[in-house]
């Protein structure tokens, strides 16, 4: 069976979150150089350095980013039957459920 398309999914990620995940995985797991990752995935080295720094800080806080969440951060159910919505750079707020 030819798995070319499946291999391309991992070797040439197209979605921004997937590319970010793959770049961080290559750095932290494979020990790949930032310049090599940047060249392969189309990043600038300075962008990767910043990404690595932010990821380390998130992990240190115990809140690594959810790379492959399909729902994202919209209309998540919380206890008490209320909905919680998150926007970029906004705190949580609760909305009454109809």
C-alpha cells in the first residue's frame, strides 16, 4: 500500500497549529537545529526561538497549548449548565444558558 499521502501529512504539515506542533516536536524530541526546522517548515529562526520560549513558559505554568482541538475555545460546557466562551487574549466569562 502506498502511504505517500499519509507521510506527507507528517512531513509537510499545512495547518498552522500542525506546523507549530511539528516544529516544537522536532526541536524538543528529535533535537533538530532551529535553522534546519525553519528551512524545512518555512519559519524564520527568530520566530522559532520565540515559539520555543513561549512553549517552555506554557509548560512551566502547566498549560501547554492544545494543538489539535477541533472545538478550539468556543462554547465549552462547564459545570452548572453554563457555557463558557474564550476569545483571544480575553478572560473567561459565563453566559446564561437558554
